[in-house]
């Protein structure tokens, strides 16, 4: 998520100070991505340095509002029309974790997969509960965020199923089938794991 562009989008609504921006960001995303106030002010400083926002005089309460500049509007418009590239997204820690678990001695990869599946299923249940908690029209922005999270969790469960079935057939390089388990055969535990 681009905090930079999120703040620019919020400032397009009108001038705001840091705490207002954080509250508006969390309201827009249904608090699914909590924003640290330090991130807000650090990002505002960079945006101001880059000429995309400008700070206004402090209020009597000591709060400094910010407003978007024309350059900020142009940058925001470009962001909205530019597709997000897969390479722009953070690394997939789970994929890296499983790849390393396969090559790390003593790690029960099936257990890693099962533990993650259980956690992801709990997340799916919670996200589904949140999605149906309200159907007010003004909740649409955060429901769309929840939908994206639901679809990602569902895809993760499918991928974990694929990983598990791949593990059933996996034989590390240099290992040969044991005399009690012919090549290509699976034992009862592996058969049960595939169900």
C-alpha cells in the first residue's frame, strides 16, 4: 500500500492535519491497515519536500494542516491510472518460508503448511464475519478492502493445498525410496494428508 498516495488522495478531499489523515485513512480501509502516526508525519515531510503538499499555518490548537499542491494532484492522478505491478508488491514471506523449510534440516514442512492453513482459515472466518457485519452504502470502501483480503486468503488456502499435494510426491535430491515404500507409493498418513 502506498501511504504516500493514500495521504494525497485524502488531502484531495480538503486540508487536514496528521491525526485527521490517520483517522480518515483507517476509516476508508475499515482499520484493516492501521497507520502509525509517525508514518503519517514522516510521509507528510517527504511529500512537502517533493512539492506534492504544502503545510499551512498552525491553528490556535497548535495543529499544522496540509493541503495538496497541483504537482500532488498530478502525481495522484498518475497513480490512479497506473496499474500496480506484481514486482511493486512486497516479497511473499510465506512462499519464502516454505521454500526454506524444504531445505532446512529438521523442519517438519507438513506441520508448517498445516499451521499456516489453520491460521488462514481463522482469518477467512473473521474477514467473512466483518464483511457481513454491515451493509450500509457508506461502508463500501472498506468492504472492498475486505473482499480483496478474503480473495487473497482463499488463494492462499488453495496454494497451501497445492503445496501439501506436492509434498506427498516430493523426494529430496539424492534420496531413494525405502524398500517398504515403492517409488510413487504413498503411505496412509500421506493419503490422509491429501484429503
